C-alpha cells in the first residue's frame, strides 16, 4: 500500500469524521431548541418507529406484533401489552431477539452486567436512518445545564485499562481524539493509590478540564488522596457529574467540598435505554423522554402510582439491532409522576437485589438503611464494603481516613443493630475493585 494512498485514506476519514461531527451538532442544536411541551409528541414518534422496526426485523417481535397496525396514537397501548423481559429471558430468546440483518460480521457488540454476576453480550447500533444520537443529545443537554455549553474540555474517571508499557512509564490513563461527550483523557481507577496519585494529579493539573465525569468511588478515592496530599488542584472545575454507581448525598457533598464545584448525578446503563439526571443537592432524577420510555412497575405487574416504588422498566430508542423493549433494569425507584413525557424518579433506590437479611429473615434495603441514614461516618470513611453469608450477620470492610475514631465505629454498629444485625468490622487498606474499576458495595451470598 503506497504512502500517498494511506495519506489519501486518512484525509478521507478525517473529512467523514468532520462531516459526522457537523451533522451531530446540527441535530443536537435542532432538538435543543424544541420546547419541552413537545416532548410527548416526539416520544410517540420515536416509540412508533422503534416498534415498527422491531416488527419488521426482529423475529421475536414479528410474532408478537403480527397483524398490528402501529401508529403514534396506539403505540403506548401496544407497548403495554408486550412482555417485560430481563437478561435471562433475552439470553433464552437468543438470536430471535436480534434484527435479521445482524450477522457474524456485525461490528458493534456491547457487554453489560459483569459486576452483577449476569454478564450479557448483545449487538448494539442498528438502523442509522432512524437513530437519533440520543446519547450525544442528552449529554450535551446535561453539560449545558452544568456549565452553560457542551463545548468544554472534559475528563473522565472510569475503569479504563492501560497497557503495561504505559503503566511502566507512570501513565495511568488513556487518551483519544474525541473530547465530546466523555473527554480526551480517561483516568483509570484500576491503578489509583497513594503511590500513583502524584502522577494523576500532575496530569490533571496539566490538562485543566472544565468539567469531569465518572464513577463516584473513583472521585471519592481521588478526593481522599487529594485531601491528604500537600498538593492541590491549580485550576477551577465548573462541575462534576457522577455516573455508573449508586450516588450517596453525603459522598456527593464530600466530593463537592474537595473539588470546589457542584456535583450532578446521571443514571443510565450499557443498554442505552434510560438517561436520567439529578441536579446538585437533589434526590430527584428526571428521565429524558427522547432517549426512551421509563416505567415503574410494581411486583404485581401494575404501574406504580405517585409515591409508590417499583422496578425501573425501560424501552430504548438508541438500538434497533437488538431493541430493548420493556426491559427490566433490576433497579428500584420511587415514582414521582410525569411532566411532558419526562418521568420523575423521586428517589433512585438501587438494585432490587441490594438488600441484607436480618435475624428475623426480613429484607432491609441498603438505600433506606445506609444511603438515607445521614451518617456522620460518611465524612471519615474512604471506602467500605458489606459482605453477608448468614442472615443477621454482616462483615463490614472499612478503609478509614485519618479522622476516623471509635465514635465512628460505634455509630456504624448502632445503625445495623437498630435493624437486628450483628456486624464484624475489618479495617483494610483498599476496597477491591471489579474488572471495570468499580467498587462493589454489597456482596450478598444469600440467595
């Protein structure tokens, strides 16, 4: 292959990428100007199109939707009569859940659920003629709320894996060309500790991002190391948004105090079917209606009324190669009503399996016990993890800060005792991380 040909191909690819970016910006600009009162009508258009694509291409839905005339007027009624599916059901359905055009050469595959013990591999993307770049639009909307624009210098803290040759050079981050929406620099939580922290800080001070995003546990660890360090940030962040893990208000407040900026929350998942945003100092999440449909379904299969809790069930607009239609997320939320198609989650209560079992055999959800407990301990704990093997008994691993005292330990023991638990506390130097760089808060071995 000649050098001239390689250069020509590079120029062509650069032009294609530039045109793609311009089209995305035009679409983001168009949808950004739409008044919220029109969201419900646009959501109906997107839902009808997604159901029509499923009927046309996906064998599983071809059978269920056979003979049905899908319109914008009846699409919600049709949706409500379709089955609610989870990862296990989709695995059993197999290739019949894929669009017929997905073949062995399909390039885009995503993985999800490894940290929950239910790994799931699925084809992403799909019919580009329909797909609104919903992720980009919602990310742009969030950045505009956070900092007034989405033309920002962005950096991430996540579970990126770094090649060994880079680690040997004290480089603990990955870099890419595209800044929007996830940032050029991705600092990895996998290698962050007291010894490597100075390299992270030096790089961060060099790039001086306007905003940052990423795992709450990663920001907590960074904040703790920064607080203990003699060095400081030599720039001012406009905002941070936390994503991919449970967000506790006390932890959010701590991150805000160390980084000196407002902290937002974002809830979503790899299946790209829900994009919800939490403003600073709020517990309420708002689910964007142009990203997908959000339902809160109770155990009896009916939709929760305002103030009731249920499981978040989603129908996404982003993927048609394998559409997620009435898909169970495993997450529990309190339904707070709707506004112009925007579903309000009064509280995001974590996963349906995130509970511990006391001596009486009762389930105690962690969000209600710990995340809503307003513990002073949160301010002096750098990390912790709960393990349960026997009802009523807990092992609690704690990474304590220099401000941790015996009073902190007593507060934690009293909290669990109030719900009929005995606990054993073990102090450790670091909380183990998953392969994606997250910290698993609960290890529940009782099934």
